C-alpha cells in the first residue's frame, strides 16, 4: 500500500520491535516513515525541557538528567536530548535493571547506547542532585524523598498515563521551586504528541520529502519551543476560557488549539528537509482557511 501514500505514521508498537520495524520500512520505502510513540513523544519532551530549563535559568549541557523507562519513547527522547547538547556523562537512564551502567552485561542495543560509567545503581541514587527527572514508565515511582533530594529548581516530567510517576499535588507541596509536566490535560504543561506529528507530516508532505531526518525533528523542537515564548493570541485564551497565559512555569508548550502551529512548524520542518536534501520540491506554504 505504500505507493498510494505520501507518508506512514506508525502507532502503538512496543520496543524493541518498533525499532526493527521502523528501520526496515525506512530502508524499503522512499516516503517518510515515522513512529509517533518514539519520535513524537521525544520531540515534545525536548521542546518542553528546553523551555523549562530556560525558566529555571539552566542550560541543557550543564544539567543532570534522569530518565526512567528506556523503551520506545524514552530511548528516542535521550537521543534527541543528546543531539540538542545534553552531556551523556550526566545522563542516568533507568530501566527494570536499575541504572544502565557500563558494568552490565548483555544489555539490548537500545539500552547499551545509554550505559555510562557510574556508581549509581538505583533510581534513588540517580535522583540525588539531579536537575531533571523524566518518567515514561509507571505510577508513583518518584517518591517524596527522591524529589527532595534533587537539585535546586528541578524539572519533573511525570508522563505515565493516567497515573504519573508522582502526583502533581504532592510534588508541588514538597518543592516550591519545581516546574512540572504530565501527560494529562487536566494539569498544566501537558506533553502530548498531537503537538508534533500532524505538523511534521504537513511539512514533509508539502515538500514531498523522502524521509524524516534528525534535523527535521530538531527543527520541530525549536519551532515549538520558540512559539511558547511568544504572546498568546486572544483566540487561544478564548478556546481554553483563560484570562491570561504567558511563558513561565505553567506554560512551557503551546496549546494544541493554537492556530500558529500549522503556520510555523510545517515551514520549519520543510526548510530542514530542503537543507538535508530529502525534499523533492520547494516548500510553498499552504493558504490558511479564510485567507484572501
């Protein structure tokens, strides 16, 4: 069926099969293939983290990052954060075996690539003085003691759904200097793939890209992060019944109903495709509904 489509978006394939399936499809086809649970989640995590660190006056190359759940989303989030300047020596990837370290034998490839030389063995060890916690794992893994042991002005992304790694009410009661995101729409800073894959594909389709490159993903990250720092349009405030919304601890990502997403993200993605030489035609912005 591939020749009848401009691109393929894969959903709900677990690790490690998702890596193998996507790789084989990319090799076999000359249209974009994109596993949303890997790359869509990673893009939103990365954009949110860049902005959260900006609010906390920290830089990605300096911070200690703990990520729990090195599966489809987690492993690709780590890859993207490294591409954006994170220091691998300061990363602690944690899975069922504990902290992934170089002393562990027979790690699968998607785990081995994040193993570091460290004496940390448990999640508790990893959280001590960490600046960032990213959970794509299971409920209630981040304890009060672990959160309290983190560095000043921490960032916590508790993305397990529907129950996060730590409840926001508990986290905020323990740390006033915290920025927090979840995967849920009933809390501020929802990390949701809907902010990425429609616009990645719009840009890729509009330039007839052969593939989706790492630079196209980074372009999407940077465009998302930049948009959240701009003034919020009145139409967005009305859609969410808000009087005010501005870049800060409770607004580090654009809202899904922001009409600027379709204007900014596809253009950034398509320009990156052209730079990488995978675009078959020059990108032309599509007219917006209602435009003259």
